C-alpha cells in the first residue's frame, strides 16, 4: 500500500465506522418497517445486552442480586464505560430520574429514536432482574433533538406513569 494512501487525512477508525453502521442500520429499519417495529428489533438486542451486562456486574461484585442503590450506580457506571454521561437527577422510593449530557452513539443518534430502546431495555432488564419490576420512560432524548436525555425508572407496578414495563425472571 502506498504511503500516500496510508497518510491520507481520512477520519476513519473502528468506533466511528461502527457508529456510522449502526446509524444507517437503525435508519434503514425506521424507514423500511417504521419506528415502532424498528424499536422492537432494537429492544430485542437491548434485552440480550442488558442480561449480559447484569450478569457481568453481579459476578464482578460477587452478588446474587443488586439493591436499588447498586442498580442506580451500575446504570450510571455502565453508561460512563460506553462514553455516555448519565447522572442521577432525583431518587425516591418509587423512581429514579436520570439525566444524560452525552449519548454513547454521539451525534449518530439524532433522528434515530429507535436507538433509545437500547437504554430503555438495558435499564429495564437490569432493574427488573434485580428488583423484580421496572417501568422505563424516555422523557427527553438527544435522538429527538433535546439537548440531553431524561430517563425515568419507575419501581411501583401500580404507578400510572407512562413507559415500558419490565419483569424480572425470578
């Protein structure tokens, strides 16, 4: 390969390539089958990833189950590890409200609302597997044009709050 090609100012690396691929994949799904169906496909992937991440944290912490405070810490930590910037806005007995200043999908998420199902499912699966029940609502998102994200994790199954419900397997 010639040095000219290797030294060409092409901004290409694995992370950028994967983000671009994910953007186009989710966009194609949204365009071809619609937002709701695209969210369904991405939700299945998010569920699997949530299960794997939950097991990894449980094993690393040597715990059979995480309590609510640990779930909150794990969710913030995992997002930091994938270059998100989640933080807790509010925490009560019945819910945790998270804010986010940076999406792990960077600007590739804009207009790709279906990708928010990754957060919903990863949060919902981890919370429900440890606390038996969770409901997740994406109240604001960078994907929808907001300056940040606001995600609410509800723990009361009798809550009238909108969101997607998750149930633990145990």
